[in-house]
């Protein structure tokens, strides 16, 4: 139940649509600020401000001062900008990990320093074999953008080498409470999938929840608790991983609500916004058993193109989200929109996602 202090929330990030929809469904007034200003974000917000890419991320500072005192949360991308997050915290109650937590947990060596099974990391490639078994990864990366195989040469500024691990891309979602950690669930991930048009290594969606053995669930629960205690995490957070049979190799920490988390809400597990709020206010979070599987797929532009007509909000077996305005122009590699689907089997969900992506592709024309 809402209290008078939390009848409104301000959301900041590269894309805030999913968390904004969750907050609106919880009966909260929503103020949203992101890079896209998509139609469905406008539909669920009392006020929306779009940040120009050239003003990212510092533009969030200015907008935060327009909504002083309103509780605020942030989504993907801002974990790489702790100074901006500190400014958010200075202008209203912060429902998310602190700037100090971000600085510590986003260090390339953070996982290894916790004793967690994770790929090797190198900050200098001197005298190291260059045969594609390592990836160049920006320290301030998000959503897999900017990652590429390393075949030698000078390491770009602000990047490090990350050992490549083959297997099934997965993620796990957690809620860090003041004195405990809850495992929400796990999901498969689509990474650089060609049918979505995604660039190599880019996050392109996934399906949740992923069935876990009791042993794996217990290991992930302990992982989440270790990370919460080591880095003073608070609220929703996730990890990216690669699964090989029973073994999980943890790739990185995402110390904020992740793109995969809306799948758990769509699967009936619970409100992501309510979970985030529960970490900062009295009242225990409510998690339910999933009633179905849910999936999402992000369509990326293969070439410069534009959208020729409005996307319908809902269809029979899939729906469109992150819906851009008609005639929006996209450059190659830009995310265009998201397809959401659900079903009893992962095969059914995947097939519906692919059909939705194909329909979306038919609405695009080269610019």
C-alpha cells in the first residue's frame, strides 16, 4: 500500500519504460527521464524529459533538480556514472545503490576479489597471445555495447581484456534488502542474436524464468548475499553469467534494475517497482510462483531506417514495447523497439518473439 511520502517516483536511465510501467501499475505517479521518450513511456508518466545523447549522462543532473524531494531510482547505464548518481541522491531520496557501492562493484577485479568464479581480467595485454580468446571490454559498458574480440594491438583507453567463455548466456536477478538478499530468479539471454539484428555481444532480450536445480538456486542465493554484503548493495540488482551444464561463470554485476527483470513481472512473480520500493521502506516484498514463461526481444536496425506507422500496443500473442514515434530515424545498430511474449513453453515464447520481430521489420523503410 502506498504511503503519502511515496505517491510519486522519478526514474532516470538510458531507458526507463519498463520500471515506469511497473510503477504506474502500482498506483504511483511517475516522472521519467531517458534517451528515447517512447510513446509507451509518455503514456505511463505524468511528466517525461528526454536527454539528448550529446548531453548524456550529465543532463540527468539538471532534470533531477526539477523533481527535488521526489524519491528516485535509476536503470541501465548510470551504474557507470557514480558522480551523477551522487547528484540524484543529493536532490531526493535515492532508491538504488549508492555512488560508493557503484565505484567498488564496477571495478574489473571486483568479482575475483570476492573469490567468485569469474573469467580472468587483464588491464594490460603486453606479451599476451592475441588469438581471439579474449574480449576487449569498456570499463564503462552497458548492455554489451562496445565489446569485441581482441586480436592484438594497442588496448583502447578505458578498456580491459576479459577472457572469453563459451556457453549459454544467462542472468540472475536479486533484491538486496537491508539485512538479507532474495533470489528473484534467473533467465536466459539473447546476446548478439542475428534474428534480432543485434550487433555482436549486444543484449537483445531473453526468456524467464529459467528452471534451476535446488543446488544452483542455493549457490545463486549465496552469490547474491556475498555481493550485497561486500559492496553494500541495496534494491534490485543482477549478474550476467554463462552456464555450462551445472557450472555458472559470473561475468559482471549490474547494480540496478536490469532489462531482464520485467520478464519476472510478466511471468507473474511480482511487481519490480514494489520490490525496489520494499528495499527502502517498511514492508516485506511479495514474491509469487511464476504462472507462465515470458520473453522479450529487442529489434536493432541493420541499416539507417525509419518507422512508417505506429506500433500497436498489444497483439494476440505478442506486444510491442519501447514504441518509438512514427518517422523516427534509426542508424545502424540502434535499438528500435521491443517485442514481448509469453507462453507455457520456451519454444512457444521464442517462436512468438521471432514473429513479432518479423512484423516489426515489415514496418521499417530505409532512410
